[in-house]
C-alpha cells in the first residue's frame, strides 16, 4: 500500500472529489428534473435527500475506499477476504464504464456548442425556420442526429480525458481539478448575476423557490432521491476509488459535507440561471425538458442579450468543464481497477479502458442518428444505457454497499473510519449507522421498484 497514489493537498483532494460529483448530473440533469417535478417542492426534497441519505451513503463509500485502500473490487477484497462482496465493487465498475460510454457523447455535445458559440455558427439563421425557439430546437435536433460532427467532438473529449488521466492522480486529476473547479464556480456566479438581471427574473425565482406542497407526490420524492444519488456519484465506484487516494488523516465527515454542500450549491445556482431566463423570454413550454433546456433554451436567451456569442461561449465552456470533471472521475474507476487488479502501468490501464470508447461511444452517438431505428427493449443504445445504469444498476449497487457497511463489515469498521481510529469525535455516528442499515436500503429499493412499475 505504500506506493498507492494519494492526493497531495487537502485543497486538491476537495477539488477533485467535488469535481467528481459536481458534473453533468447537477448542471444538465437537475434543471429538467426540477421543471418536470414541481419546482421548489422538488428542490426541497432533493436537498433533504442529499443531507439525510446522500451523506451517509457517501460516508459508507469513503470508508470502504480509504479503509480498503484499493480500487472498487480490491477494497472489498481487502476488507472481506474470501467472501463475495467484491461483486458489489465489480458492479460499480461495470456501471461506471457503461455510463462513460454515453457521457462522452453528451460531453461532446457541450464541446460542440462551445465551438459553435465561439465561431458564431450557432446563431446563424436556418433557412425556412422562423423564430428563435424553432431555430435552436431544429439546430439541436439536426446536430445530435448527424453522424459526423457529434462523433468528432466525442473523440475530442475522449482524447482530452486520455491526456489528463495519463498524468496520474496528482499531476493529472488533482492538478486539472484545481484549475477547472474555481473556473466553474466563477462562471456559475457570473451567469447567476446575468440571469437575475433579466426583466421577469422574479417569476422564475418564484417557481424555483416558492414551494407548492400539493405538488409533492411519492413519484416526486423518488425522483428527488434518484437525482440526489445520481448527482453525488453514488453507486458508481467513483467515491470508493477517490477515497482510496485520501490520506489517512482525512476527515471523512467534513469532506462529505463539503462535497454535498458544493453539489447543492451548483444545482441551486443552475436553477437560478435557468428559470428566470425561461420566464423572462416566455419559454415555459412543458416540452422544454431534458437536453432541450440547456441546448435549445439557453442559446435562445443568449441571442436576446448583448454580446450573445460571448455569453454563449462562456456558458458552454462552463458546461464543458462540468463534463470533463465528470468523465475523468468516472473513467478513473476502471483505470484504478486495471492498475490494482491486473498490475498494469498507468499508461497501459488508460489505453486499455479509454481506447474501446472510440467504438462504444460511437455506437451511442450513432444511436441518435442513423442507428436511431435500432431498438433494444424499445430503446436505442444511448437511452437503454442511460435507463439501465441510472434506474437499475446504480440502485442495486448502492443497496449492496449499504448492506455490507451496515451489517457485514468488520466490527467497528465504520466507527474507526469516521473517527480516524479515535483521533476525532464523530457525534453523528449512530445516526449514520441507522440510516445506512435501515433507511437508505428501503428508499433506494423504491427507486428500483418504481423504475419497473413505470414501465
């Protein structure tokens, strides 16, 4: 274990871990979930889910990673030798890799839109299309259904990930996180000021911040719980892998609160950016959800502001930064596995896990274009992987994690990790144990059951 890579500074540790959680889940997915599930009511339940359930499960992952001192499979093997709990780690690695296949495509979209904003092509009128709304919706559909351009930008993003990850934990992940995370927060705050200065900002804030408690339904609660787990990167093996790089004196409880608070802050700020803009320019159409909110709605907003290209380029730079911090952390899960289990060099592990993405992500990209008619279980490849990972594999992996830490881990394991073997006091220990044992598995199972019932 002495040669195990570690984050070199506390700031770098926090930046990298926050970057692993603050990604496309908080920036791209969160606003559409809020819009579709009751606005402020969803926001309140989401925040509650992050603090009451997300943090305990995060602490369970941190404990396994730092206590096991290896990749997601190796950590379980070290903590439970001769037993089958390593399967939970293997499931997390498989889940993260499948997510990576289509996340690279979405990250490519962000890169393309940043480039289209810089060149001004995004704002060139489309022949026989009237109005901003139709123009940007058509442009988005034309872009993602094209076979060539999305593929080129997906390959660019894979190349960027490979370049960062080849440098390792300290010189690659930690260094780039120290640069990108402050940039992300600065851009986020700048866009909040712009959005709040719009003419009908108060109406958007009312939807986002004034809860209608009658909108709370069991479905909304389950969606908020699912968003909390997705945005915190729980069940993907990311936090186990990153925690294996934590120094032994890292305060896990403090780190979990810092990461969770940062995730909520970014998600909250995205709501402050999106919804005042939507109401100010009359874009409250119920069809504006999912990727449309970012790739069609916001360009329409920027088109009506001075210096449209500048604001648009900065926003999609921000989105690209969020995408890169997501993809490098997800990719690191399988790279760490190849290094620790297969004894590969860093270079060999990176190439082994990232080169196949040039083929696998191609399939996900083409699923939006010429392969869109190829269906498995009624879904194209992109949508199938999204559904399978978010609705089935992540919940199952999180349940297994809670069962192990709550019931089967070595005696006093969790207490020792949370207190750094008695060096600090963990007053919330009993609450964390209760949630991991009894509350989290039941509620996570509700996500799984709901996904089947909704089919």
